[in-house]
């Protein structure tokens, strides 16, 4: 995580443990991401793959089919 003007910017990496925060339709539509309807809010997941684009980043979650916008997640140490 890096700090930028009091905002924390999460830059996902393979193997990260992340907490799912939920989603909005706009976050899903940005970059044609998959809808994370099967994920459970506040559950911890592991990042399996990262695909960085110019204005967004997609992550694949271990054991889950789909590519999701990284803004749905926050890094956790749990």
C-alpha cells in the first residue's frame, strides 16, 4: 500500500490476502470487469493473478471464476 495525499492506494500483487469490500455497478462496468456477486463482503480472499491496465487493475481471486476490479478489495494482514 502507498500513501498519496492521505489516501491509501492498494496496488495488488499475486499472493496478497485481501478483504472484499463490496461493489457498485460503475466499478464493475469500468474496464468490463466481472460482477463479483459470489463473493462475500468482509471475507478474506487470496489474489491469484493481477492484470494492470492504464486506468484500472483487474485481479483474479484464488478458487473463484472471474476477473474483478481491484477497488473491490483492500489489503489485510489477517
